[in-house]
C-alpha cells in the first residue's frame, strides 16, 4: 500500500521580510488583487479609478506581473497533485460492480416514489375541486341570502313608511282607551308632543334600515335583481327624506329636543348631514339674519344703510345665544354620535356670509381701509364667539377646515388692504422726505428737549407707530407690517446718508439726486436739528425705547424666539442710523473750519510785513482773534441748546483739532519758505562780499527775517492757545499744536508749552 500513502505536502515558504522583520508587500498599496474576486468587478471602472493617480504604464506592468504570478501558481498546483491524479485509477478497483449492485434497489425505490406522487396529486386535485365547489356554493348561498335580506329590508322600509302616518294615531288611540274622553289644552299639547316623538323614533328606525339597505346594495351591485328594485329604493328614499324633513322642521319650530335628537340621528344614519344643516339654516337662521341684515337697502327702516357690521354681529351673537344654542348643545352632547354635524359653519356662518354679500357688499371692500379693518376685526371676534361653542380643540380645527369658513375668510382681502396701507404710510413718509427741512413747533420744543424738531423725523415716528396702531395693524399680517417698519427706517437712513454724502462731496451742482437737495440748500445751523432728531429717533427705536416695547406687547402671544428676532431686526435697522452721527458732526465741523480758514489766510501776510521793516514783534497779529470766532458764534447760537453736552464737546474738540492742524500746515509752510528764501539770499550776499573782499562778521549778529517771523508766529500761537482755553480746550492736549509750538518756539522754550 505504499502507492496509497499520502505524500506530505511541502510547507509554504515564509514571506520575505524587511530589516525590522515586517513582511514586504509584493504589490504597491494601490494594487489590490482581492478586488478581482468581487462578484460585481468592473474592469473599466477599475482602470478609470486608478488612472487618476497611477500612470497606465505602471498599471499595465503590475497587471502583467500579477498574471505571471497566477500562472506560476496554477502550474505549481497542478504539479503538486499530479501523482495523486495518476494513481486514482489504481485505487478505484471494484467500484463498477458495487454500483451495479446498488442500481436495482434504487430503481425500485424511484418507481414507488413516482407512484405515490401521482396518487397524492390526484387526491389533491380532487380535494381542490371539492373546495372550489364548496366555495362556489357558499358564495351563491351568501349572495342569495344577501338578495333575500335586501328584499326583506326594502319591504320592511316600505311598510314602515306606510305605517308612519298611522303610528301616531295608534298611539293616541291607546291613550284614549286608558284616559278620560274629555281633553284639556295641556293634554292636547302633550298628545302633539308624543306624536312628534313617536314619528321621530320611527323615522330613526327607518333611517337605520335604509342604512343597512345601502350596505346590501353596495355589496350586490350590477345584479338584475338589484336593478329591478332600484325604483322601489328610490321611492322609499324620497318618502323618507320628505317625512324626515317635515318632522325635523316641526321639531325646530317647537324646540322639541327629543324630536330634534332623533331626527339628527336619522340624518346621521343615512349620511345626509348636509340636509339637516341646510334645513336649520333656512328654517331658523335665515329669518333671524334677514331681520338684522336686510338684503335690500330700500327695505331698511332708516332709509340709509351703512356698511358697519359691528352692531350687526352683536345682534347676531345675541340671536345665536338665544335661538341656536339648543341645537348646538344637542349636536355636541357626549356619546351622541352627532359630532359629524357642523351647524356653526354650514348653517350660521354660511347664512351670515350670504347676508353680507347680498345686504352689505361694501363692508368687505378694502377701498375704505378704516371701515374695512373695523369690520374685519368684528368678523374675527364673531368667529371667536362661534368657536366658543366648540367643545374641543379638534372641533375648532374641524370648524376652521369647513368650506364655509374658508369662503367667509376669502371675503376679506387683507393683502389688498395692506397694499393700500403701504402706499399710504410709505408714500406719506416719502413726500415728507422730499420736502425742504424746516423745524416744527419750535416754541413747544424749547421746553421739551426730547421732542423731535423736523417734520421728516416726526413723520417717520408717526409712520412707525401707525404701522402698529390698532387702527391699522392686522395681526395675521404682522410680518408684513414689521417689514414695512424696517423699510421706513431704511428709507429715512438713505435720505440722511445721501444728503450727507452730497454735502461732503458736491459743490451744490444740479446733478445731485433729489434726496440730497435738502443738505445742499440748508445752512449748517440746521444740522443741529438733524443731529438732535437722529438722536431722538435712535433713542425711540432703541431697546429701552417705547417703540420696541409697544411692538413686543402687541406680539406677546408669539413665542419668545419670535419676539427676540423682532427686537433684533429693529435694533439692526437702527445701526446704520447710528453710523451717520459722525457724518453729521463732520458736516458742521467742516463748515466751521472752512469759515476759520478765511482768517488763517492772513497768516501769509506776516512774511511781507517783516521783510520790509526791522521792527521786532511785540504783540500777536489781529487775525488770531478771528480764527476761532466762527466756532464761538456757532456755540453761542440760539440753536446749540438742542445739542447734548457730549455733542458740544465733540464739536469743540473736532473743530479745534482740524483748525489747529491747518494752522500748523500754513505756519510750517511760511517758515520753510522764509528759511529757504533767507538761505538763498545769504548765499548770494556772501558771494558778493567775497568778490569785493569785504568781511562777513558784521552780519552774524543781525536778527534775520525768519527769526522775526517766528517770533511773531510764536506770539500768535500763544494768543491762539489762550483763545482755545476760553473755549474749554487745553492746547497742550492737541498733537498738531505741539508740532506748531516746536516749529516756531525759541529753542529755550520748546520743551515747555506756556502761554
């Protein structure tokens, strides 16, 4: 048995390792041979993915290497098991004889299994045929029973309808047999009540039978038997509808709760709630509404009918409370099954809608915004009153989803109303902004510093408060009114910014936009009013102002997140307005500086004065007293009290800083020119003296023109510093004055500024 011995398989060679004992990968990291073994491997996609970062030559070389490795592995596998394959025939001796011995029993077993399978299939087919026959018989029986039940119910309904008129009399006869033959008035009323109640009970029974009949007919459609009975069913339906209508109307007229309850259950049984709602509308609601809202103006008692609905709604609500409440309580009673009726929407609200359209169509016209808003708010209060009769939130949701409710809300074109209000409010502000600037109510505002002065600013706050007033605001459109408020603030800011830009950059040319004409035509003193009003508007619209608080009170029912966003939007809209305050201040400072420059121009005359004389300066120049005169006049004007102390300080400091900077530029220019001129003259004088051989020592002790000019300028800046001190400004704190002092002060006084 040496040939059958299993040769030991050679052990796999250990994979090569690197210097640190880690295995060396045979392929680069991007080449994964296991990807070829996936069921959904796509060679095109594989190549397209790799070619983005691997050259095709490298990919082809790696594939060829992998193919060679696979072939070598295949050859190795064949050579490894070749000896076993060759010796396989020697080890299979006697297998054919063993297979022949096993073939006969297996054939017998196969025949038996086939015979059993055929018998089982025949039995199963017979069983299925029997079940199908049984199912067909059962269906036929059910259909027959359904037809019999349908016929029985139709006959029963017809019989009950025929007995309907005689049922009350039978009941009354039974009462007669057990009562006296003499009747009083109360007995007659009680008899009539019993008659109505008996009719309603019988009608409810008939309705339940009709409901069952509809169920049977729905399950037996398109059958000749049902089609032949269709006329009988239609006739019974008409008779039932007529009898039920008469009984329900009588119950409404007598306010008989039991009769109404039974009739409503009957209507619910036959799924005809709309008929009951329409009957209640025409029988009870319509006559009441017609008395309140006449459908013909000529029939009005006063002869003149207004479009005001507030009083009409009050009277309608009284009628609902008095004459309609009973049926609302019946339909909303617990466990009654009558919640499917909606008399609020389909009877009361529908009739009110119709009466308004016929009697007062102008009440819903947004062409008269004031009357429209009054009627709209009255309508919302009326709807709230009707919703008060809803027993639950689901009932309120159902009421609002009714078509009658939707149609009633379509009467009120709130979007058109908002458009008209938008044109009115925004147009009013725009007209005010295009007008000239003029203060309003000066006498009143002298006592009230916080009151606005300019009609443009007053109109802005009036427009903003108008957006959120009870006479204008529609709560459902609060987002639009908020957007309008932000647009008004932005329009006012744009008006100011364009005027300031034109005042700063333009010389008054006619090419300036319309928004900037006001800034070019008004005197600089009027910008005090602008500064005062901008501060007032910012204070009113700030977080602590009345406007934001008023808006939050109106929107108090909204979530806190909404209130926060509303407040942030208003505060953000005011930020650009705050950024304009420095620009307004710059305009006033610029005009003051420009006026001061007129006096500073006389500074250049000092050069000519001291070149024509040898006198030394002993007092300051006359022009110095006029440098700060425009600022003093401005600060002593009658309008300056409208500026806050902080703004006054900014105005003084800003003006003196710029005036001093210009003063320094002019002084440094005069001194530099004088020094250059003197240097040139001295070089010429020294050259002439050298030519004639004269001595130059005599000129060293002479005071130069530059020194005299600097002495005069030094006296001037000392007087200028004293004038600054009279305004409350310390010249030592001005950087340009320090430079001015360094420019003209003597060397022994440059370190300390004294005046």
